[in-house]
C-alpha cells in the first residue's frame, strides 16, 4: 500500500487533509508538533483526530527558545484584529515553522519509505504567512528531490497541498463529505475551555462554516491524554 506522512495540527485544515489522504488510499502516519505554542489544546485535538482516523501518530517535541511569534511568546498580546496594513505578515507568524515541520516530515517519510507528505496549507482564506504559499511548496519539492537519497534515486518524496487553492467554505464542505470529526478540531490561537471567537483563526473558521451553510458543532468535552 502507498504510504504518506501527514502533518496534523488538530485544526480544520490539517484534519481534512488527513481524511482526504486516507480517502485516496494512503496508509497514513501523522506527525504532531509540540513546539512551545501557547497551549496544548491543538496537540490534544490532533491526538484525538488521529485516533478517530485510526492513524498511527508521533508527537515531536521541539524547542524554539528564540520565540519571535505571539504564538510562542505570551508577552506579545494576541489581538483580535491587526492594526497593521493587510499585506503585513501578522505577529502570529512563527519564523520558518513550515520549513522546520516539513524537514522533520521529509526525514520521517524517507525513513519509512513513504511516497508523499500531506500538509493542509491554504493560500486563499489564510493569515498571509509566506510558508503557506504555492511558490514555497514548489521550492520545497525541488529541495526534496535534490537533497535526499530518495530523490537521488529517482523516487523523490512529493509534498502535497490539496487545500492550497480552496476557500474555507470549500474545505468545510469537503471535510463534511469525508466525515471529519469537526467537534474534535481546535482552531483558536488561545487555549481556553472554549474558542475565543475573535482571533483571526476563529474568524476564518466561522467564515468557512457560515459560507458553507454548515453548522460548526460544539466542541466535545476536552480531556488531556497521553
């Protein structure tokens, strides 16, 4: 069976990507990153989703002591809306995050002889992060081909971004069709008992469900799990 590594954050996009990869017949292995983010809610959500999808997973704990993002540094306030120009990259951007994550995923994929890496990056309804844009993934695929044994042997591991050109509404409709457990997903940048409803991630999620004409189900009761 063809094998894939899926980057799983516990959010709407990555969960839909996991279920999509499975629907395409891939034997999936999920990578979940605990990288010092503000809260563990998304990590716990990712574990639950992986289990629901019957997908083996690994939690990779890494340290980014230099911070550089409001998602890593609690001294930087999470604002409801940025007062900066729209073209400005927001404070929630984590320096080179997807480069770091994909490097781990590429190493893992090569070790287990996976043919693909799936990531739920989106460049339509998104925050403007440069590592969520199509040109970045085109460049990373070149690096994968030229910088790995698999690539040198003509078996390059390809980075797949199936949601890159979809709106949030299209992602919600796709997730519903695939049976994604939306009630297990977590999108909020904050880690309270309930989503804040005002951060950019919450607003993009709400926009997607609203435009898709789908009700965003209440979160299932959350419990930390090992």
